[in-house]
């Protein structure tokens, strides 16, 4: 009885202690005064760290220039922080680094009379220690080839995870220190990190490179290089940008050499005057200094057939066909005018491979004493690089022959034919030409008006073109006509433009026979649309001009090619995507490049590559979507081709980087699973095939891929349907944007 009563009292006490109001036996007393604040505890360290990352872009290493010594007599030291992304996507300290390499370069004046006025010097190379220095926790590292070498000692701060310090614990100072260097000049430090994996233990495929830091050691202040006349962003216009990096931190995605060092600043750490070689050495054939090397690489494919590229250069670079114009220097040189202001032989003969300045061959017999003499002729005036290379002239010259389409009219001839008349205002070099002037003397190639119908779904139908040859201009007006028995073509909406390549010199159109080596540019002929049934009514426009129905733009092409005219000038004189629609549309069957060839990996008696036809893979349409994919994937022929493993060779961008050509954020699939363009079929000889599958097939050319297309409802090459109204295949079920295997996922741009 006593035990039970005690348990009851204990229970009541417990209830009162936890605030059960029924236990109160009176009013609560007044609150007491607040006690004094306790002292602050010491700051704790974050426990959130990572030691793996998913991609290279998730790893960020930042050098602290104020805590870095790489010049003078003081002991070497470097401090940097490393972060990686956690599961939430936040940047947190990255712990446990075991090996990094330091590259230190110095931008210094060049007073030798040979080369650029400012040059890069790699501190390690200058100290006869290779190109970089390792840092590890033990102060020792395994170099390439397996030999053990001295390394700086890498220590992670226990109280600040992700912060690392490197020091040199061996005899003398670290080999990346320039003992006699000028601390008031610009130094550049970059760090490469090794042995980082993802969470499953798979090594990150891309090099993990810090953003190079440029600074003045005397003050620790950040600086800007005077030498970087080419930005990484300029390279990425053709080679693709790596995904995941912040805006402005452009990383080049597709440079094969050394498995991609990502930025121009990385490349010059080694490719500087220390590695300069003789450009004319027949065994080597190229100079490893960056300026000369880059010029040789990009010119090689264009001049190899003349025997101007030799030795290793021919082997390494002979298949590189630069996609822009070689004389348009600012396509690459986008960061200042150093390329024009600093004239020296090494950079020039990287492109001008037939010039020998020791004999004067190819240089008007002139043998300069040294590079300081170059500025005497090339420093200004007509022989300065910008003028001699006619930089920017094309943009001006393409506006010197202008065709401005004014009116169209159709007359029934009463004999079963109709005549279409087009009137066009013409100016030459900004002036109205004299009566009786014909365009023929100015025309280098083509010289036709491109005219065709536009059907109800926005598809252009070619076939009404007119020649301008021999047609005299009167009062500034060119009047051209065409009669046709197919009067159905003389109704509805039509487009009018021109295919005309004209000669130019020094910013003006010229008669081709009047100059020895004229430029060739397309005439300016903006496409216009007319309604033949009712001239007062608006004409139907093709899908090529509807931003919601086309996923490419001329600007996207020009980002790499700089202009479309030089790309097509062997055959056409055009400069806009809308002009291409006359031939490259889904209602023009047949192809001049039907077979697919590949490099067998062997050479003939002349040393030329041997190509063979890939059995069972043919194309029979000229549709722009198909042809553009075929050319850039290597299944069309030309400078881009397939190797013996059927891998693309010569395309500078990543094959999966769709936005290298397509508009940013472009969506290819419509809600019904068809294309956003509305195109539902492509005409081939004998019928029609599916546009989605045909586009994919230009890259995916295996038999298994073809079987996959067919099994998902596609009408494919070799098995056309007789109707243009084809059903939508089921590709979008898996491959539409946002799907698990959507094109936006499997073709994920610059990520690897």
C-alpha cells in the first residue's frame, strides 16, 4: 500500500515538473531578472567536406597570389583552396588532395631582336627541371616513366579543410622559382590536380585545372597579360565550350593534344620560346612555340597538297582544315591588336610556309637582319598585317553589288505558257550603274536569281530561277523573265533571292578581268517574298524564316565559319541560310554525295590515304538538316571524314554539342512527337522518308541503328513510302527533350 502511494506521488511530481497546469496550487510568481550573457564559444569548423566530384567543373582550385612566392631569393611557397560540390550542389571544401603539379610562367620583355617584344618564360624549364613541379604530402612524386623525383611538400590545414600550402623541403629553392626574375613583372601560376574520382571511384576524365592567376609578385596585385591576343572563348567558338563552368571561365572542350589543356593560358605554359624549333626542319616541319604552332596547325590542311607541310607537321596537322578564312585574323585574334602591332618572323612564317628569310625566297629577296627590321615595312600602311590580309574587307565588299527585288508579275501568254517577270533595283559600289551595264563582267561564278514556290506548310519548291547573263540594266533596274508551260508554278507565294559570286578588290566590286587576284564575295541579295495571286496580300513565308520553326541561324554558322560565302564559294555565291533553302530543302530528291566513304588506315603508292565505300549506307536527298549533319559528322566527304573505326576526324567541336550549330535552348521535338519545324517527310527518288530518323542516321549509320529506327515506325532510306503524309515515328517517346534518354541528355554539349 505504501509502495503504491509513493508511486502515485512520484507520478504527480513528474507531471508538475513537465508543466501540467492542473498541478498548480496557486498563482505563478514573477519572473526573475535575466542572468548575464555567457561568453561566446570558439568558432567551430564546417563538417561538410567532399573528397569526390561528379565532373571537372565541380572542382574549383583557387591560388592565393598574396601567399605565393615564385621569384627572388625567398623560399618558395604556395597557398590555394580547393572546393567541390556536395549533394546539394553547394561548394564545400575538398579534402585529401594527394598530388598536384604547378606551372609557373613569367611574362618578360624580349631584347634579343628575335621574336615577340614580350615573351613567356616557364620557370621550371628555365631551371632545367621539365615544365612543372609536383607537390605531394611526402615531398616525393612519381614522374612520367616511373622515376621518383623531388616534389614540394603539400599540407592541408587541419583547422581549415580544403586549404593547402606547398613548401620546398629539399636542397636549394624550388625549381619553379625564378631567382633572377623581376618581381614587378607579370607571373602566371596554374595548378593541375591528379587522382580525383567520382563517388564510385571512377577517375574524372577531364584534366582538373585551376584558372591561371596572373599577378605582380612585388605587390600581390592581380594583373592582365599583354600577350594574350587570342582568348579561350575564340577557340571555343569552333572547338566547343566545356559545360558547367561559370560565365567568363571559358574552357575549350575538344582539343586532342595532351588530352585537352582547356585554356590558351594553359597551353603557353609549355608552348613558349623555350620549346621553339626550326620551322623549316623537314623532319619536324613545325615550331612548338605557341604563335607559330597555332598558325601551322590551322593552315596545314589547306596547303598540304602543295607540299608546303612536311615531316611531323604533315602527320599531326595535315588533316586540319580551318573552317574560317585564313586571312581574317580577328576570327581568332579577338583580344587586342598585338597581332597587328607586333610584327616578327616566327609568327608570320607559321602561315607563310614558303617564305625563307635566310635567303629571301618568297620575300622579294629581302633578308632582314633580325625581327626589329620587320616593322620598317610591315608596321603600317599597305603591308601591315591588317591591310595586307584584307581583314574585314569581305563584310564591306559583300555590300558593293546589291540586288533589291522590287516586283514580280505573271502574264498568261495564251499558248499554254505563262511568263514571270522580276524587276530588281541594282547598285554597284553604292551607285546606280549606267544604262546598258550588264553584271557579267563582275560575276566570278553563278549569276542567277533563285526563285521558287512556297507550299502550304512553308516548304520551298525550287525551279523558277532566272539567269542574269547578258541582261542590260536600265535606269538602275534589272528586268528578268522566264516562261514556263507549268502554269501551276506561276501561282501562290514565291521567294526571290540570288546565287551570285562577284569580284572585289580593296573594298569595292571590280570587273574580274581588271585585277590579277580579286576577292570573291557574294552579292547582297536579301530574300523577298511575293504573292502572285494577289500582289497586295502578304505572301506565305517558308519555315526557314520562322524563328519558331527553325533551330539554326546564320550567326551560329558564322561563329565558326566567320561567313558562309567562303564555305560555298566553290559552287555558289550566297551568304545567308535562307538562300540555301533553294537547293537544300525536303522537296528536292537526289544527292551528289550519296555514298559514304571511310579511311581504311592505309596509303597508296603516293602516300595518300585510301578510302573505301561503306556498304549499305547511302543518302538520296539534299535536305539542309540531313546534309549539314552528314558533312559535320564525316559521312559526306571533304575535310571531315570517318576513320577506319568509323569515328569522325576533322570536326573541331564535340560531336554531341548540338548547340555548336543549333540555337541555344532549341527544342527539336513538337508535342506530337514530330519536329518543331512541322516537316513531316523528306522526298527521295521514288517516294518519301521520315525526317527525324534520316537526321539521326547521318551520324548513327550502323545496321543496328537502322533496325532501331525501323522498329520504331520510321520510313527509311531504301524503303520510301509513296505518300508525303507520313506517320510520326515514336522517337520522341524516349528521345524528346526532358526524357531520360532525351537528346538534351545524351547529347549534353560540352560535358564529357
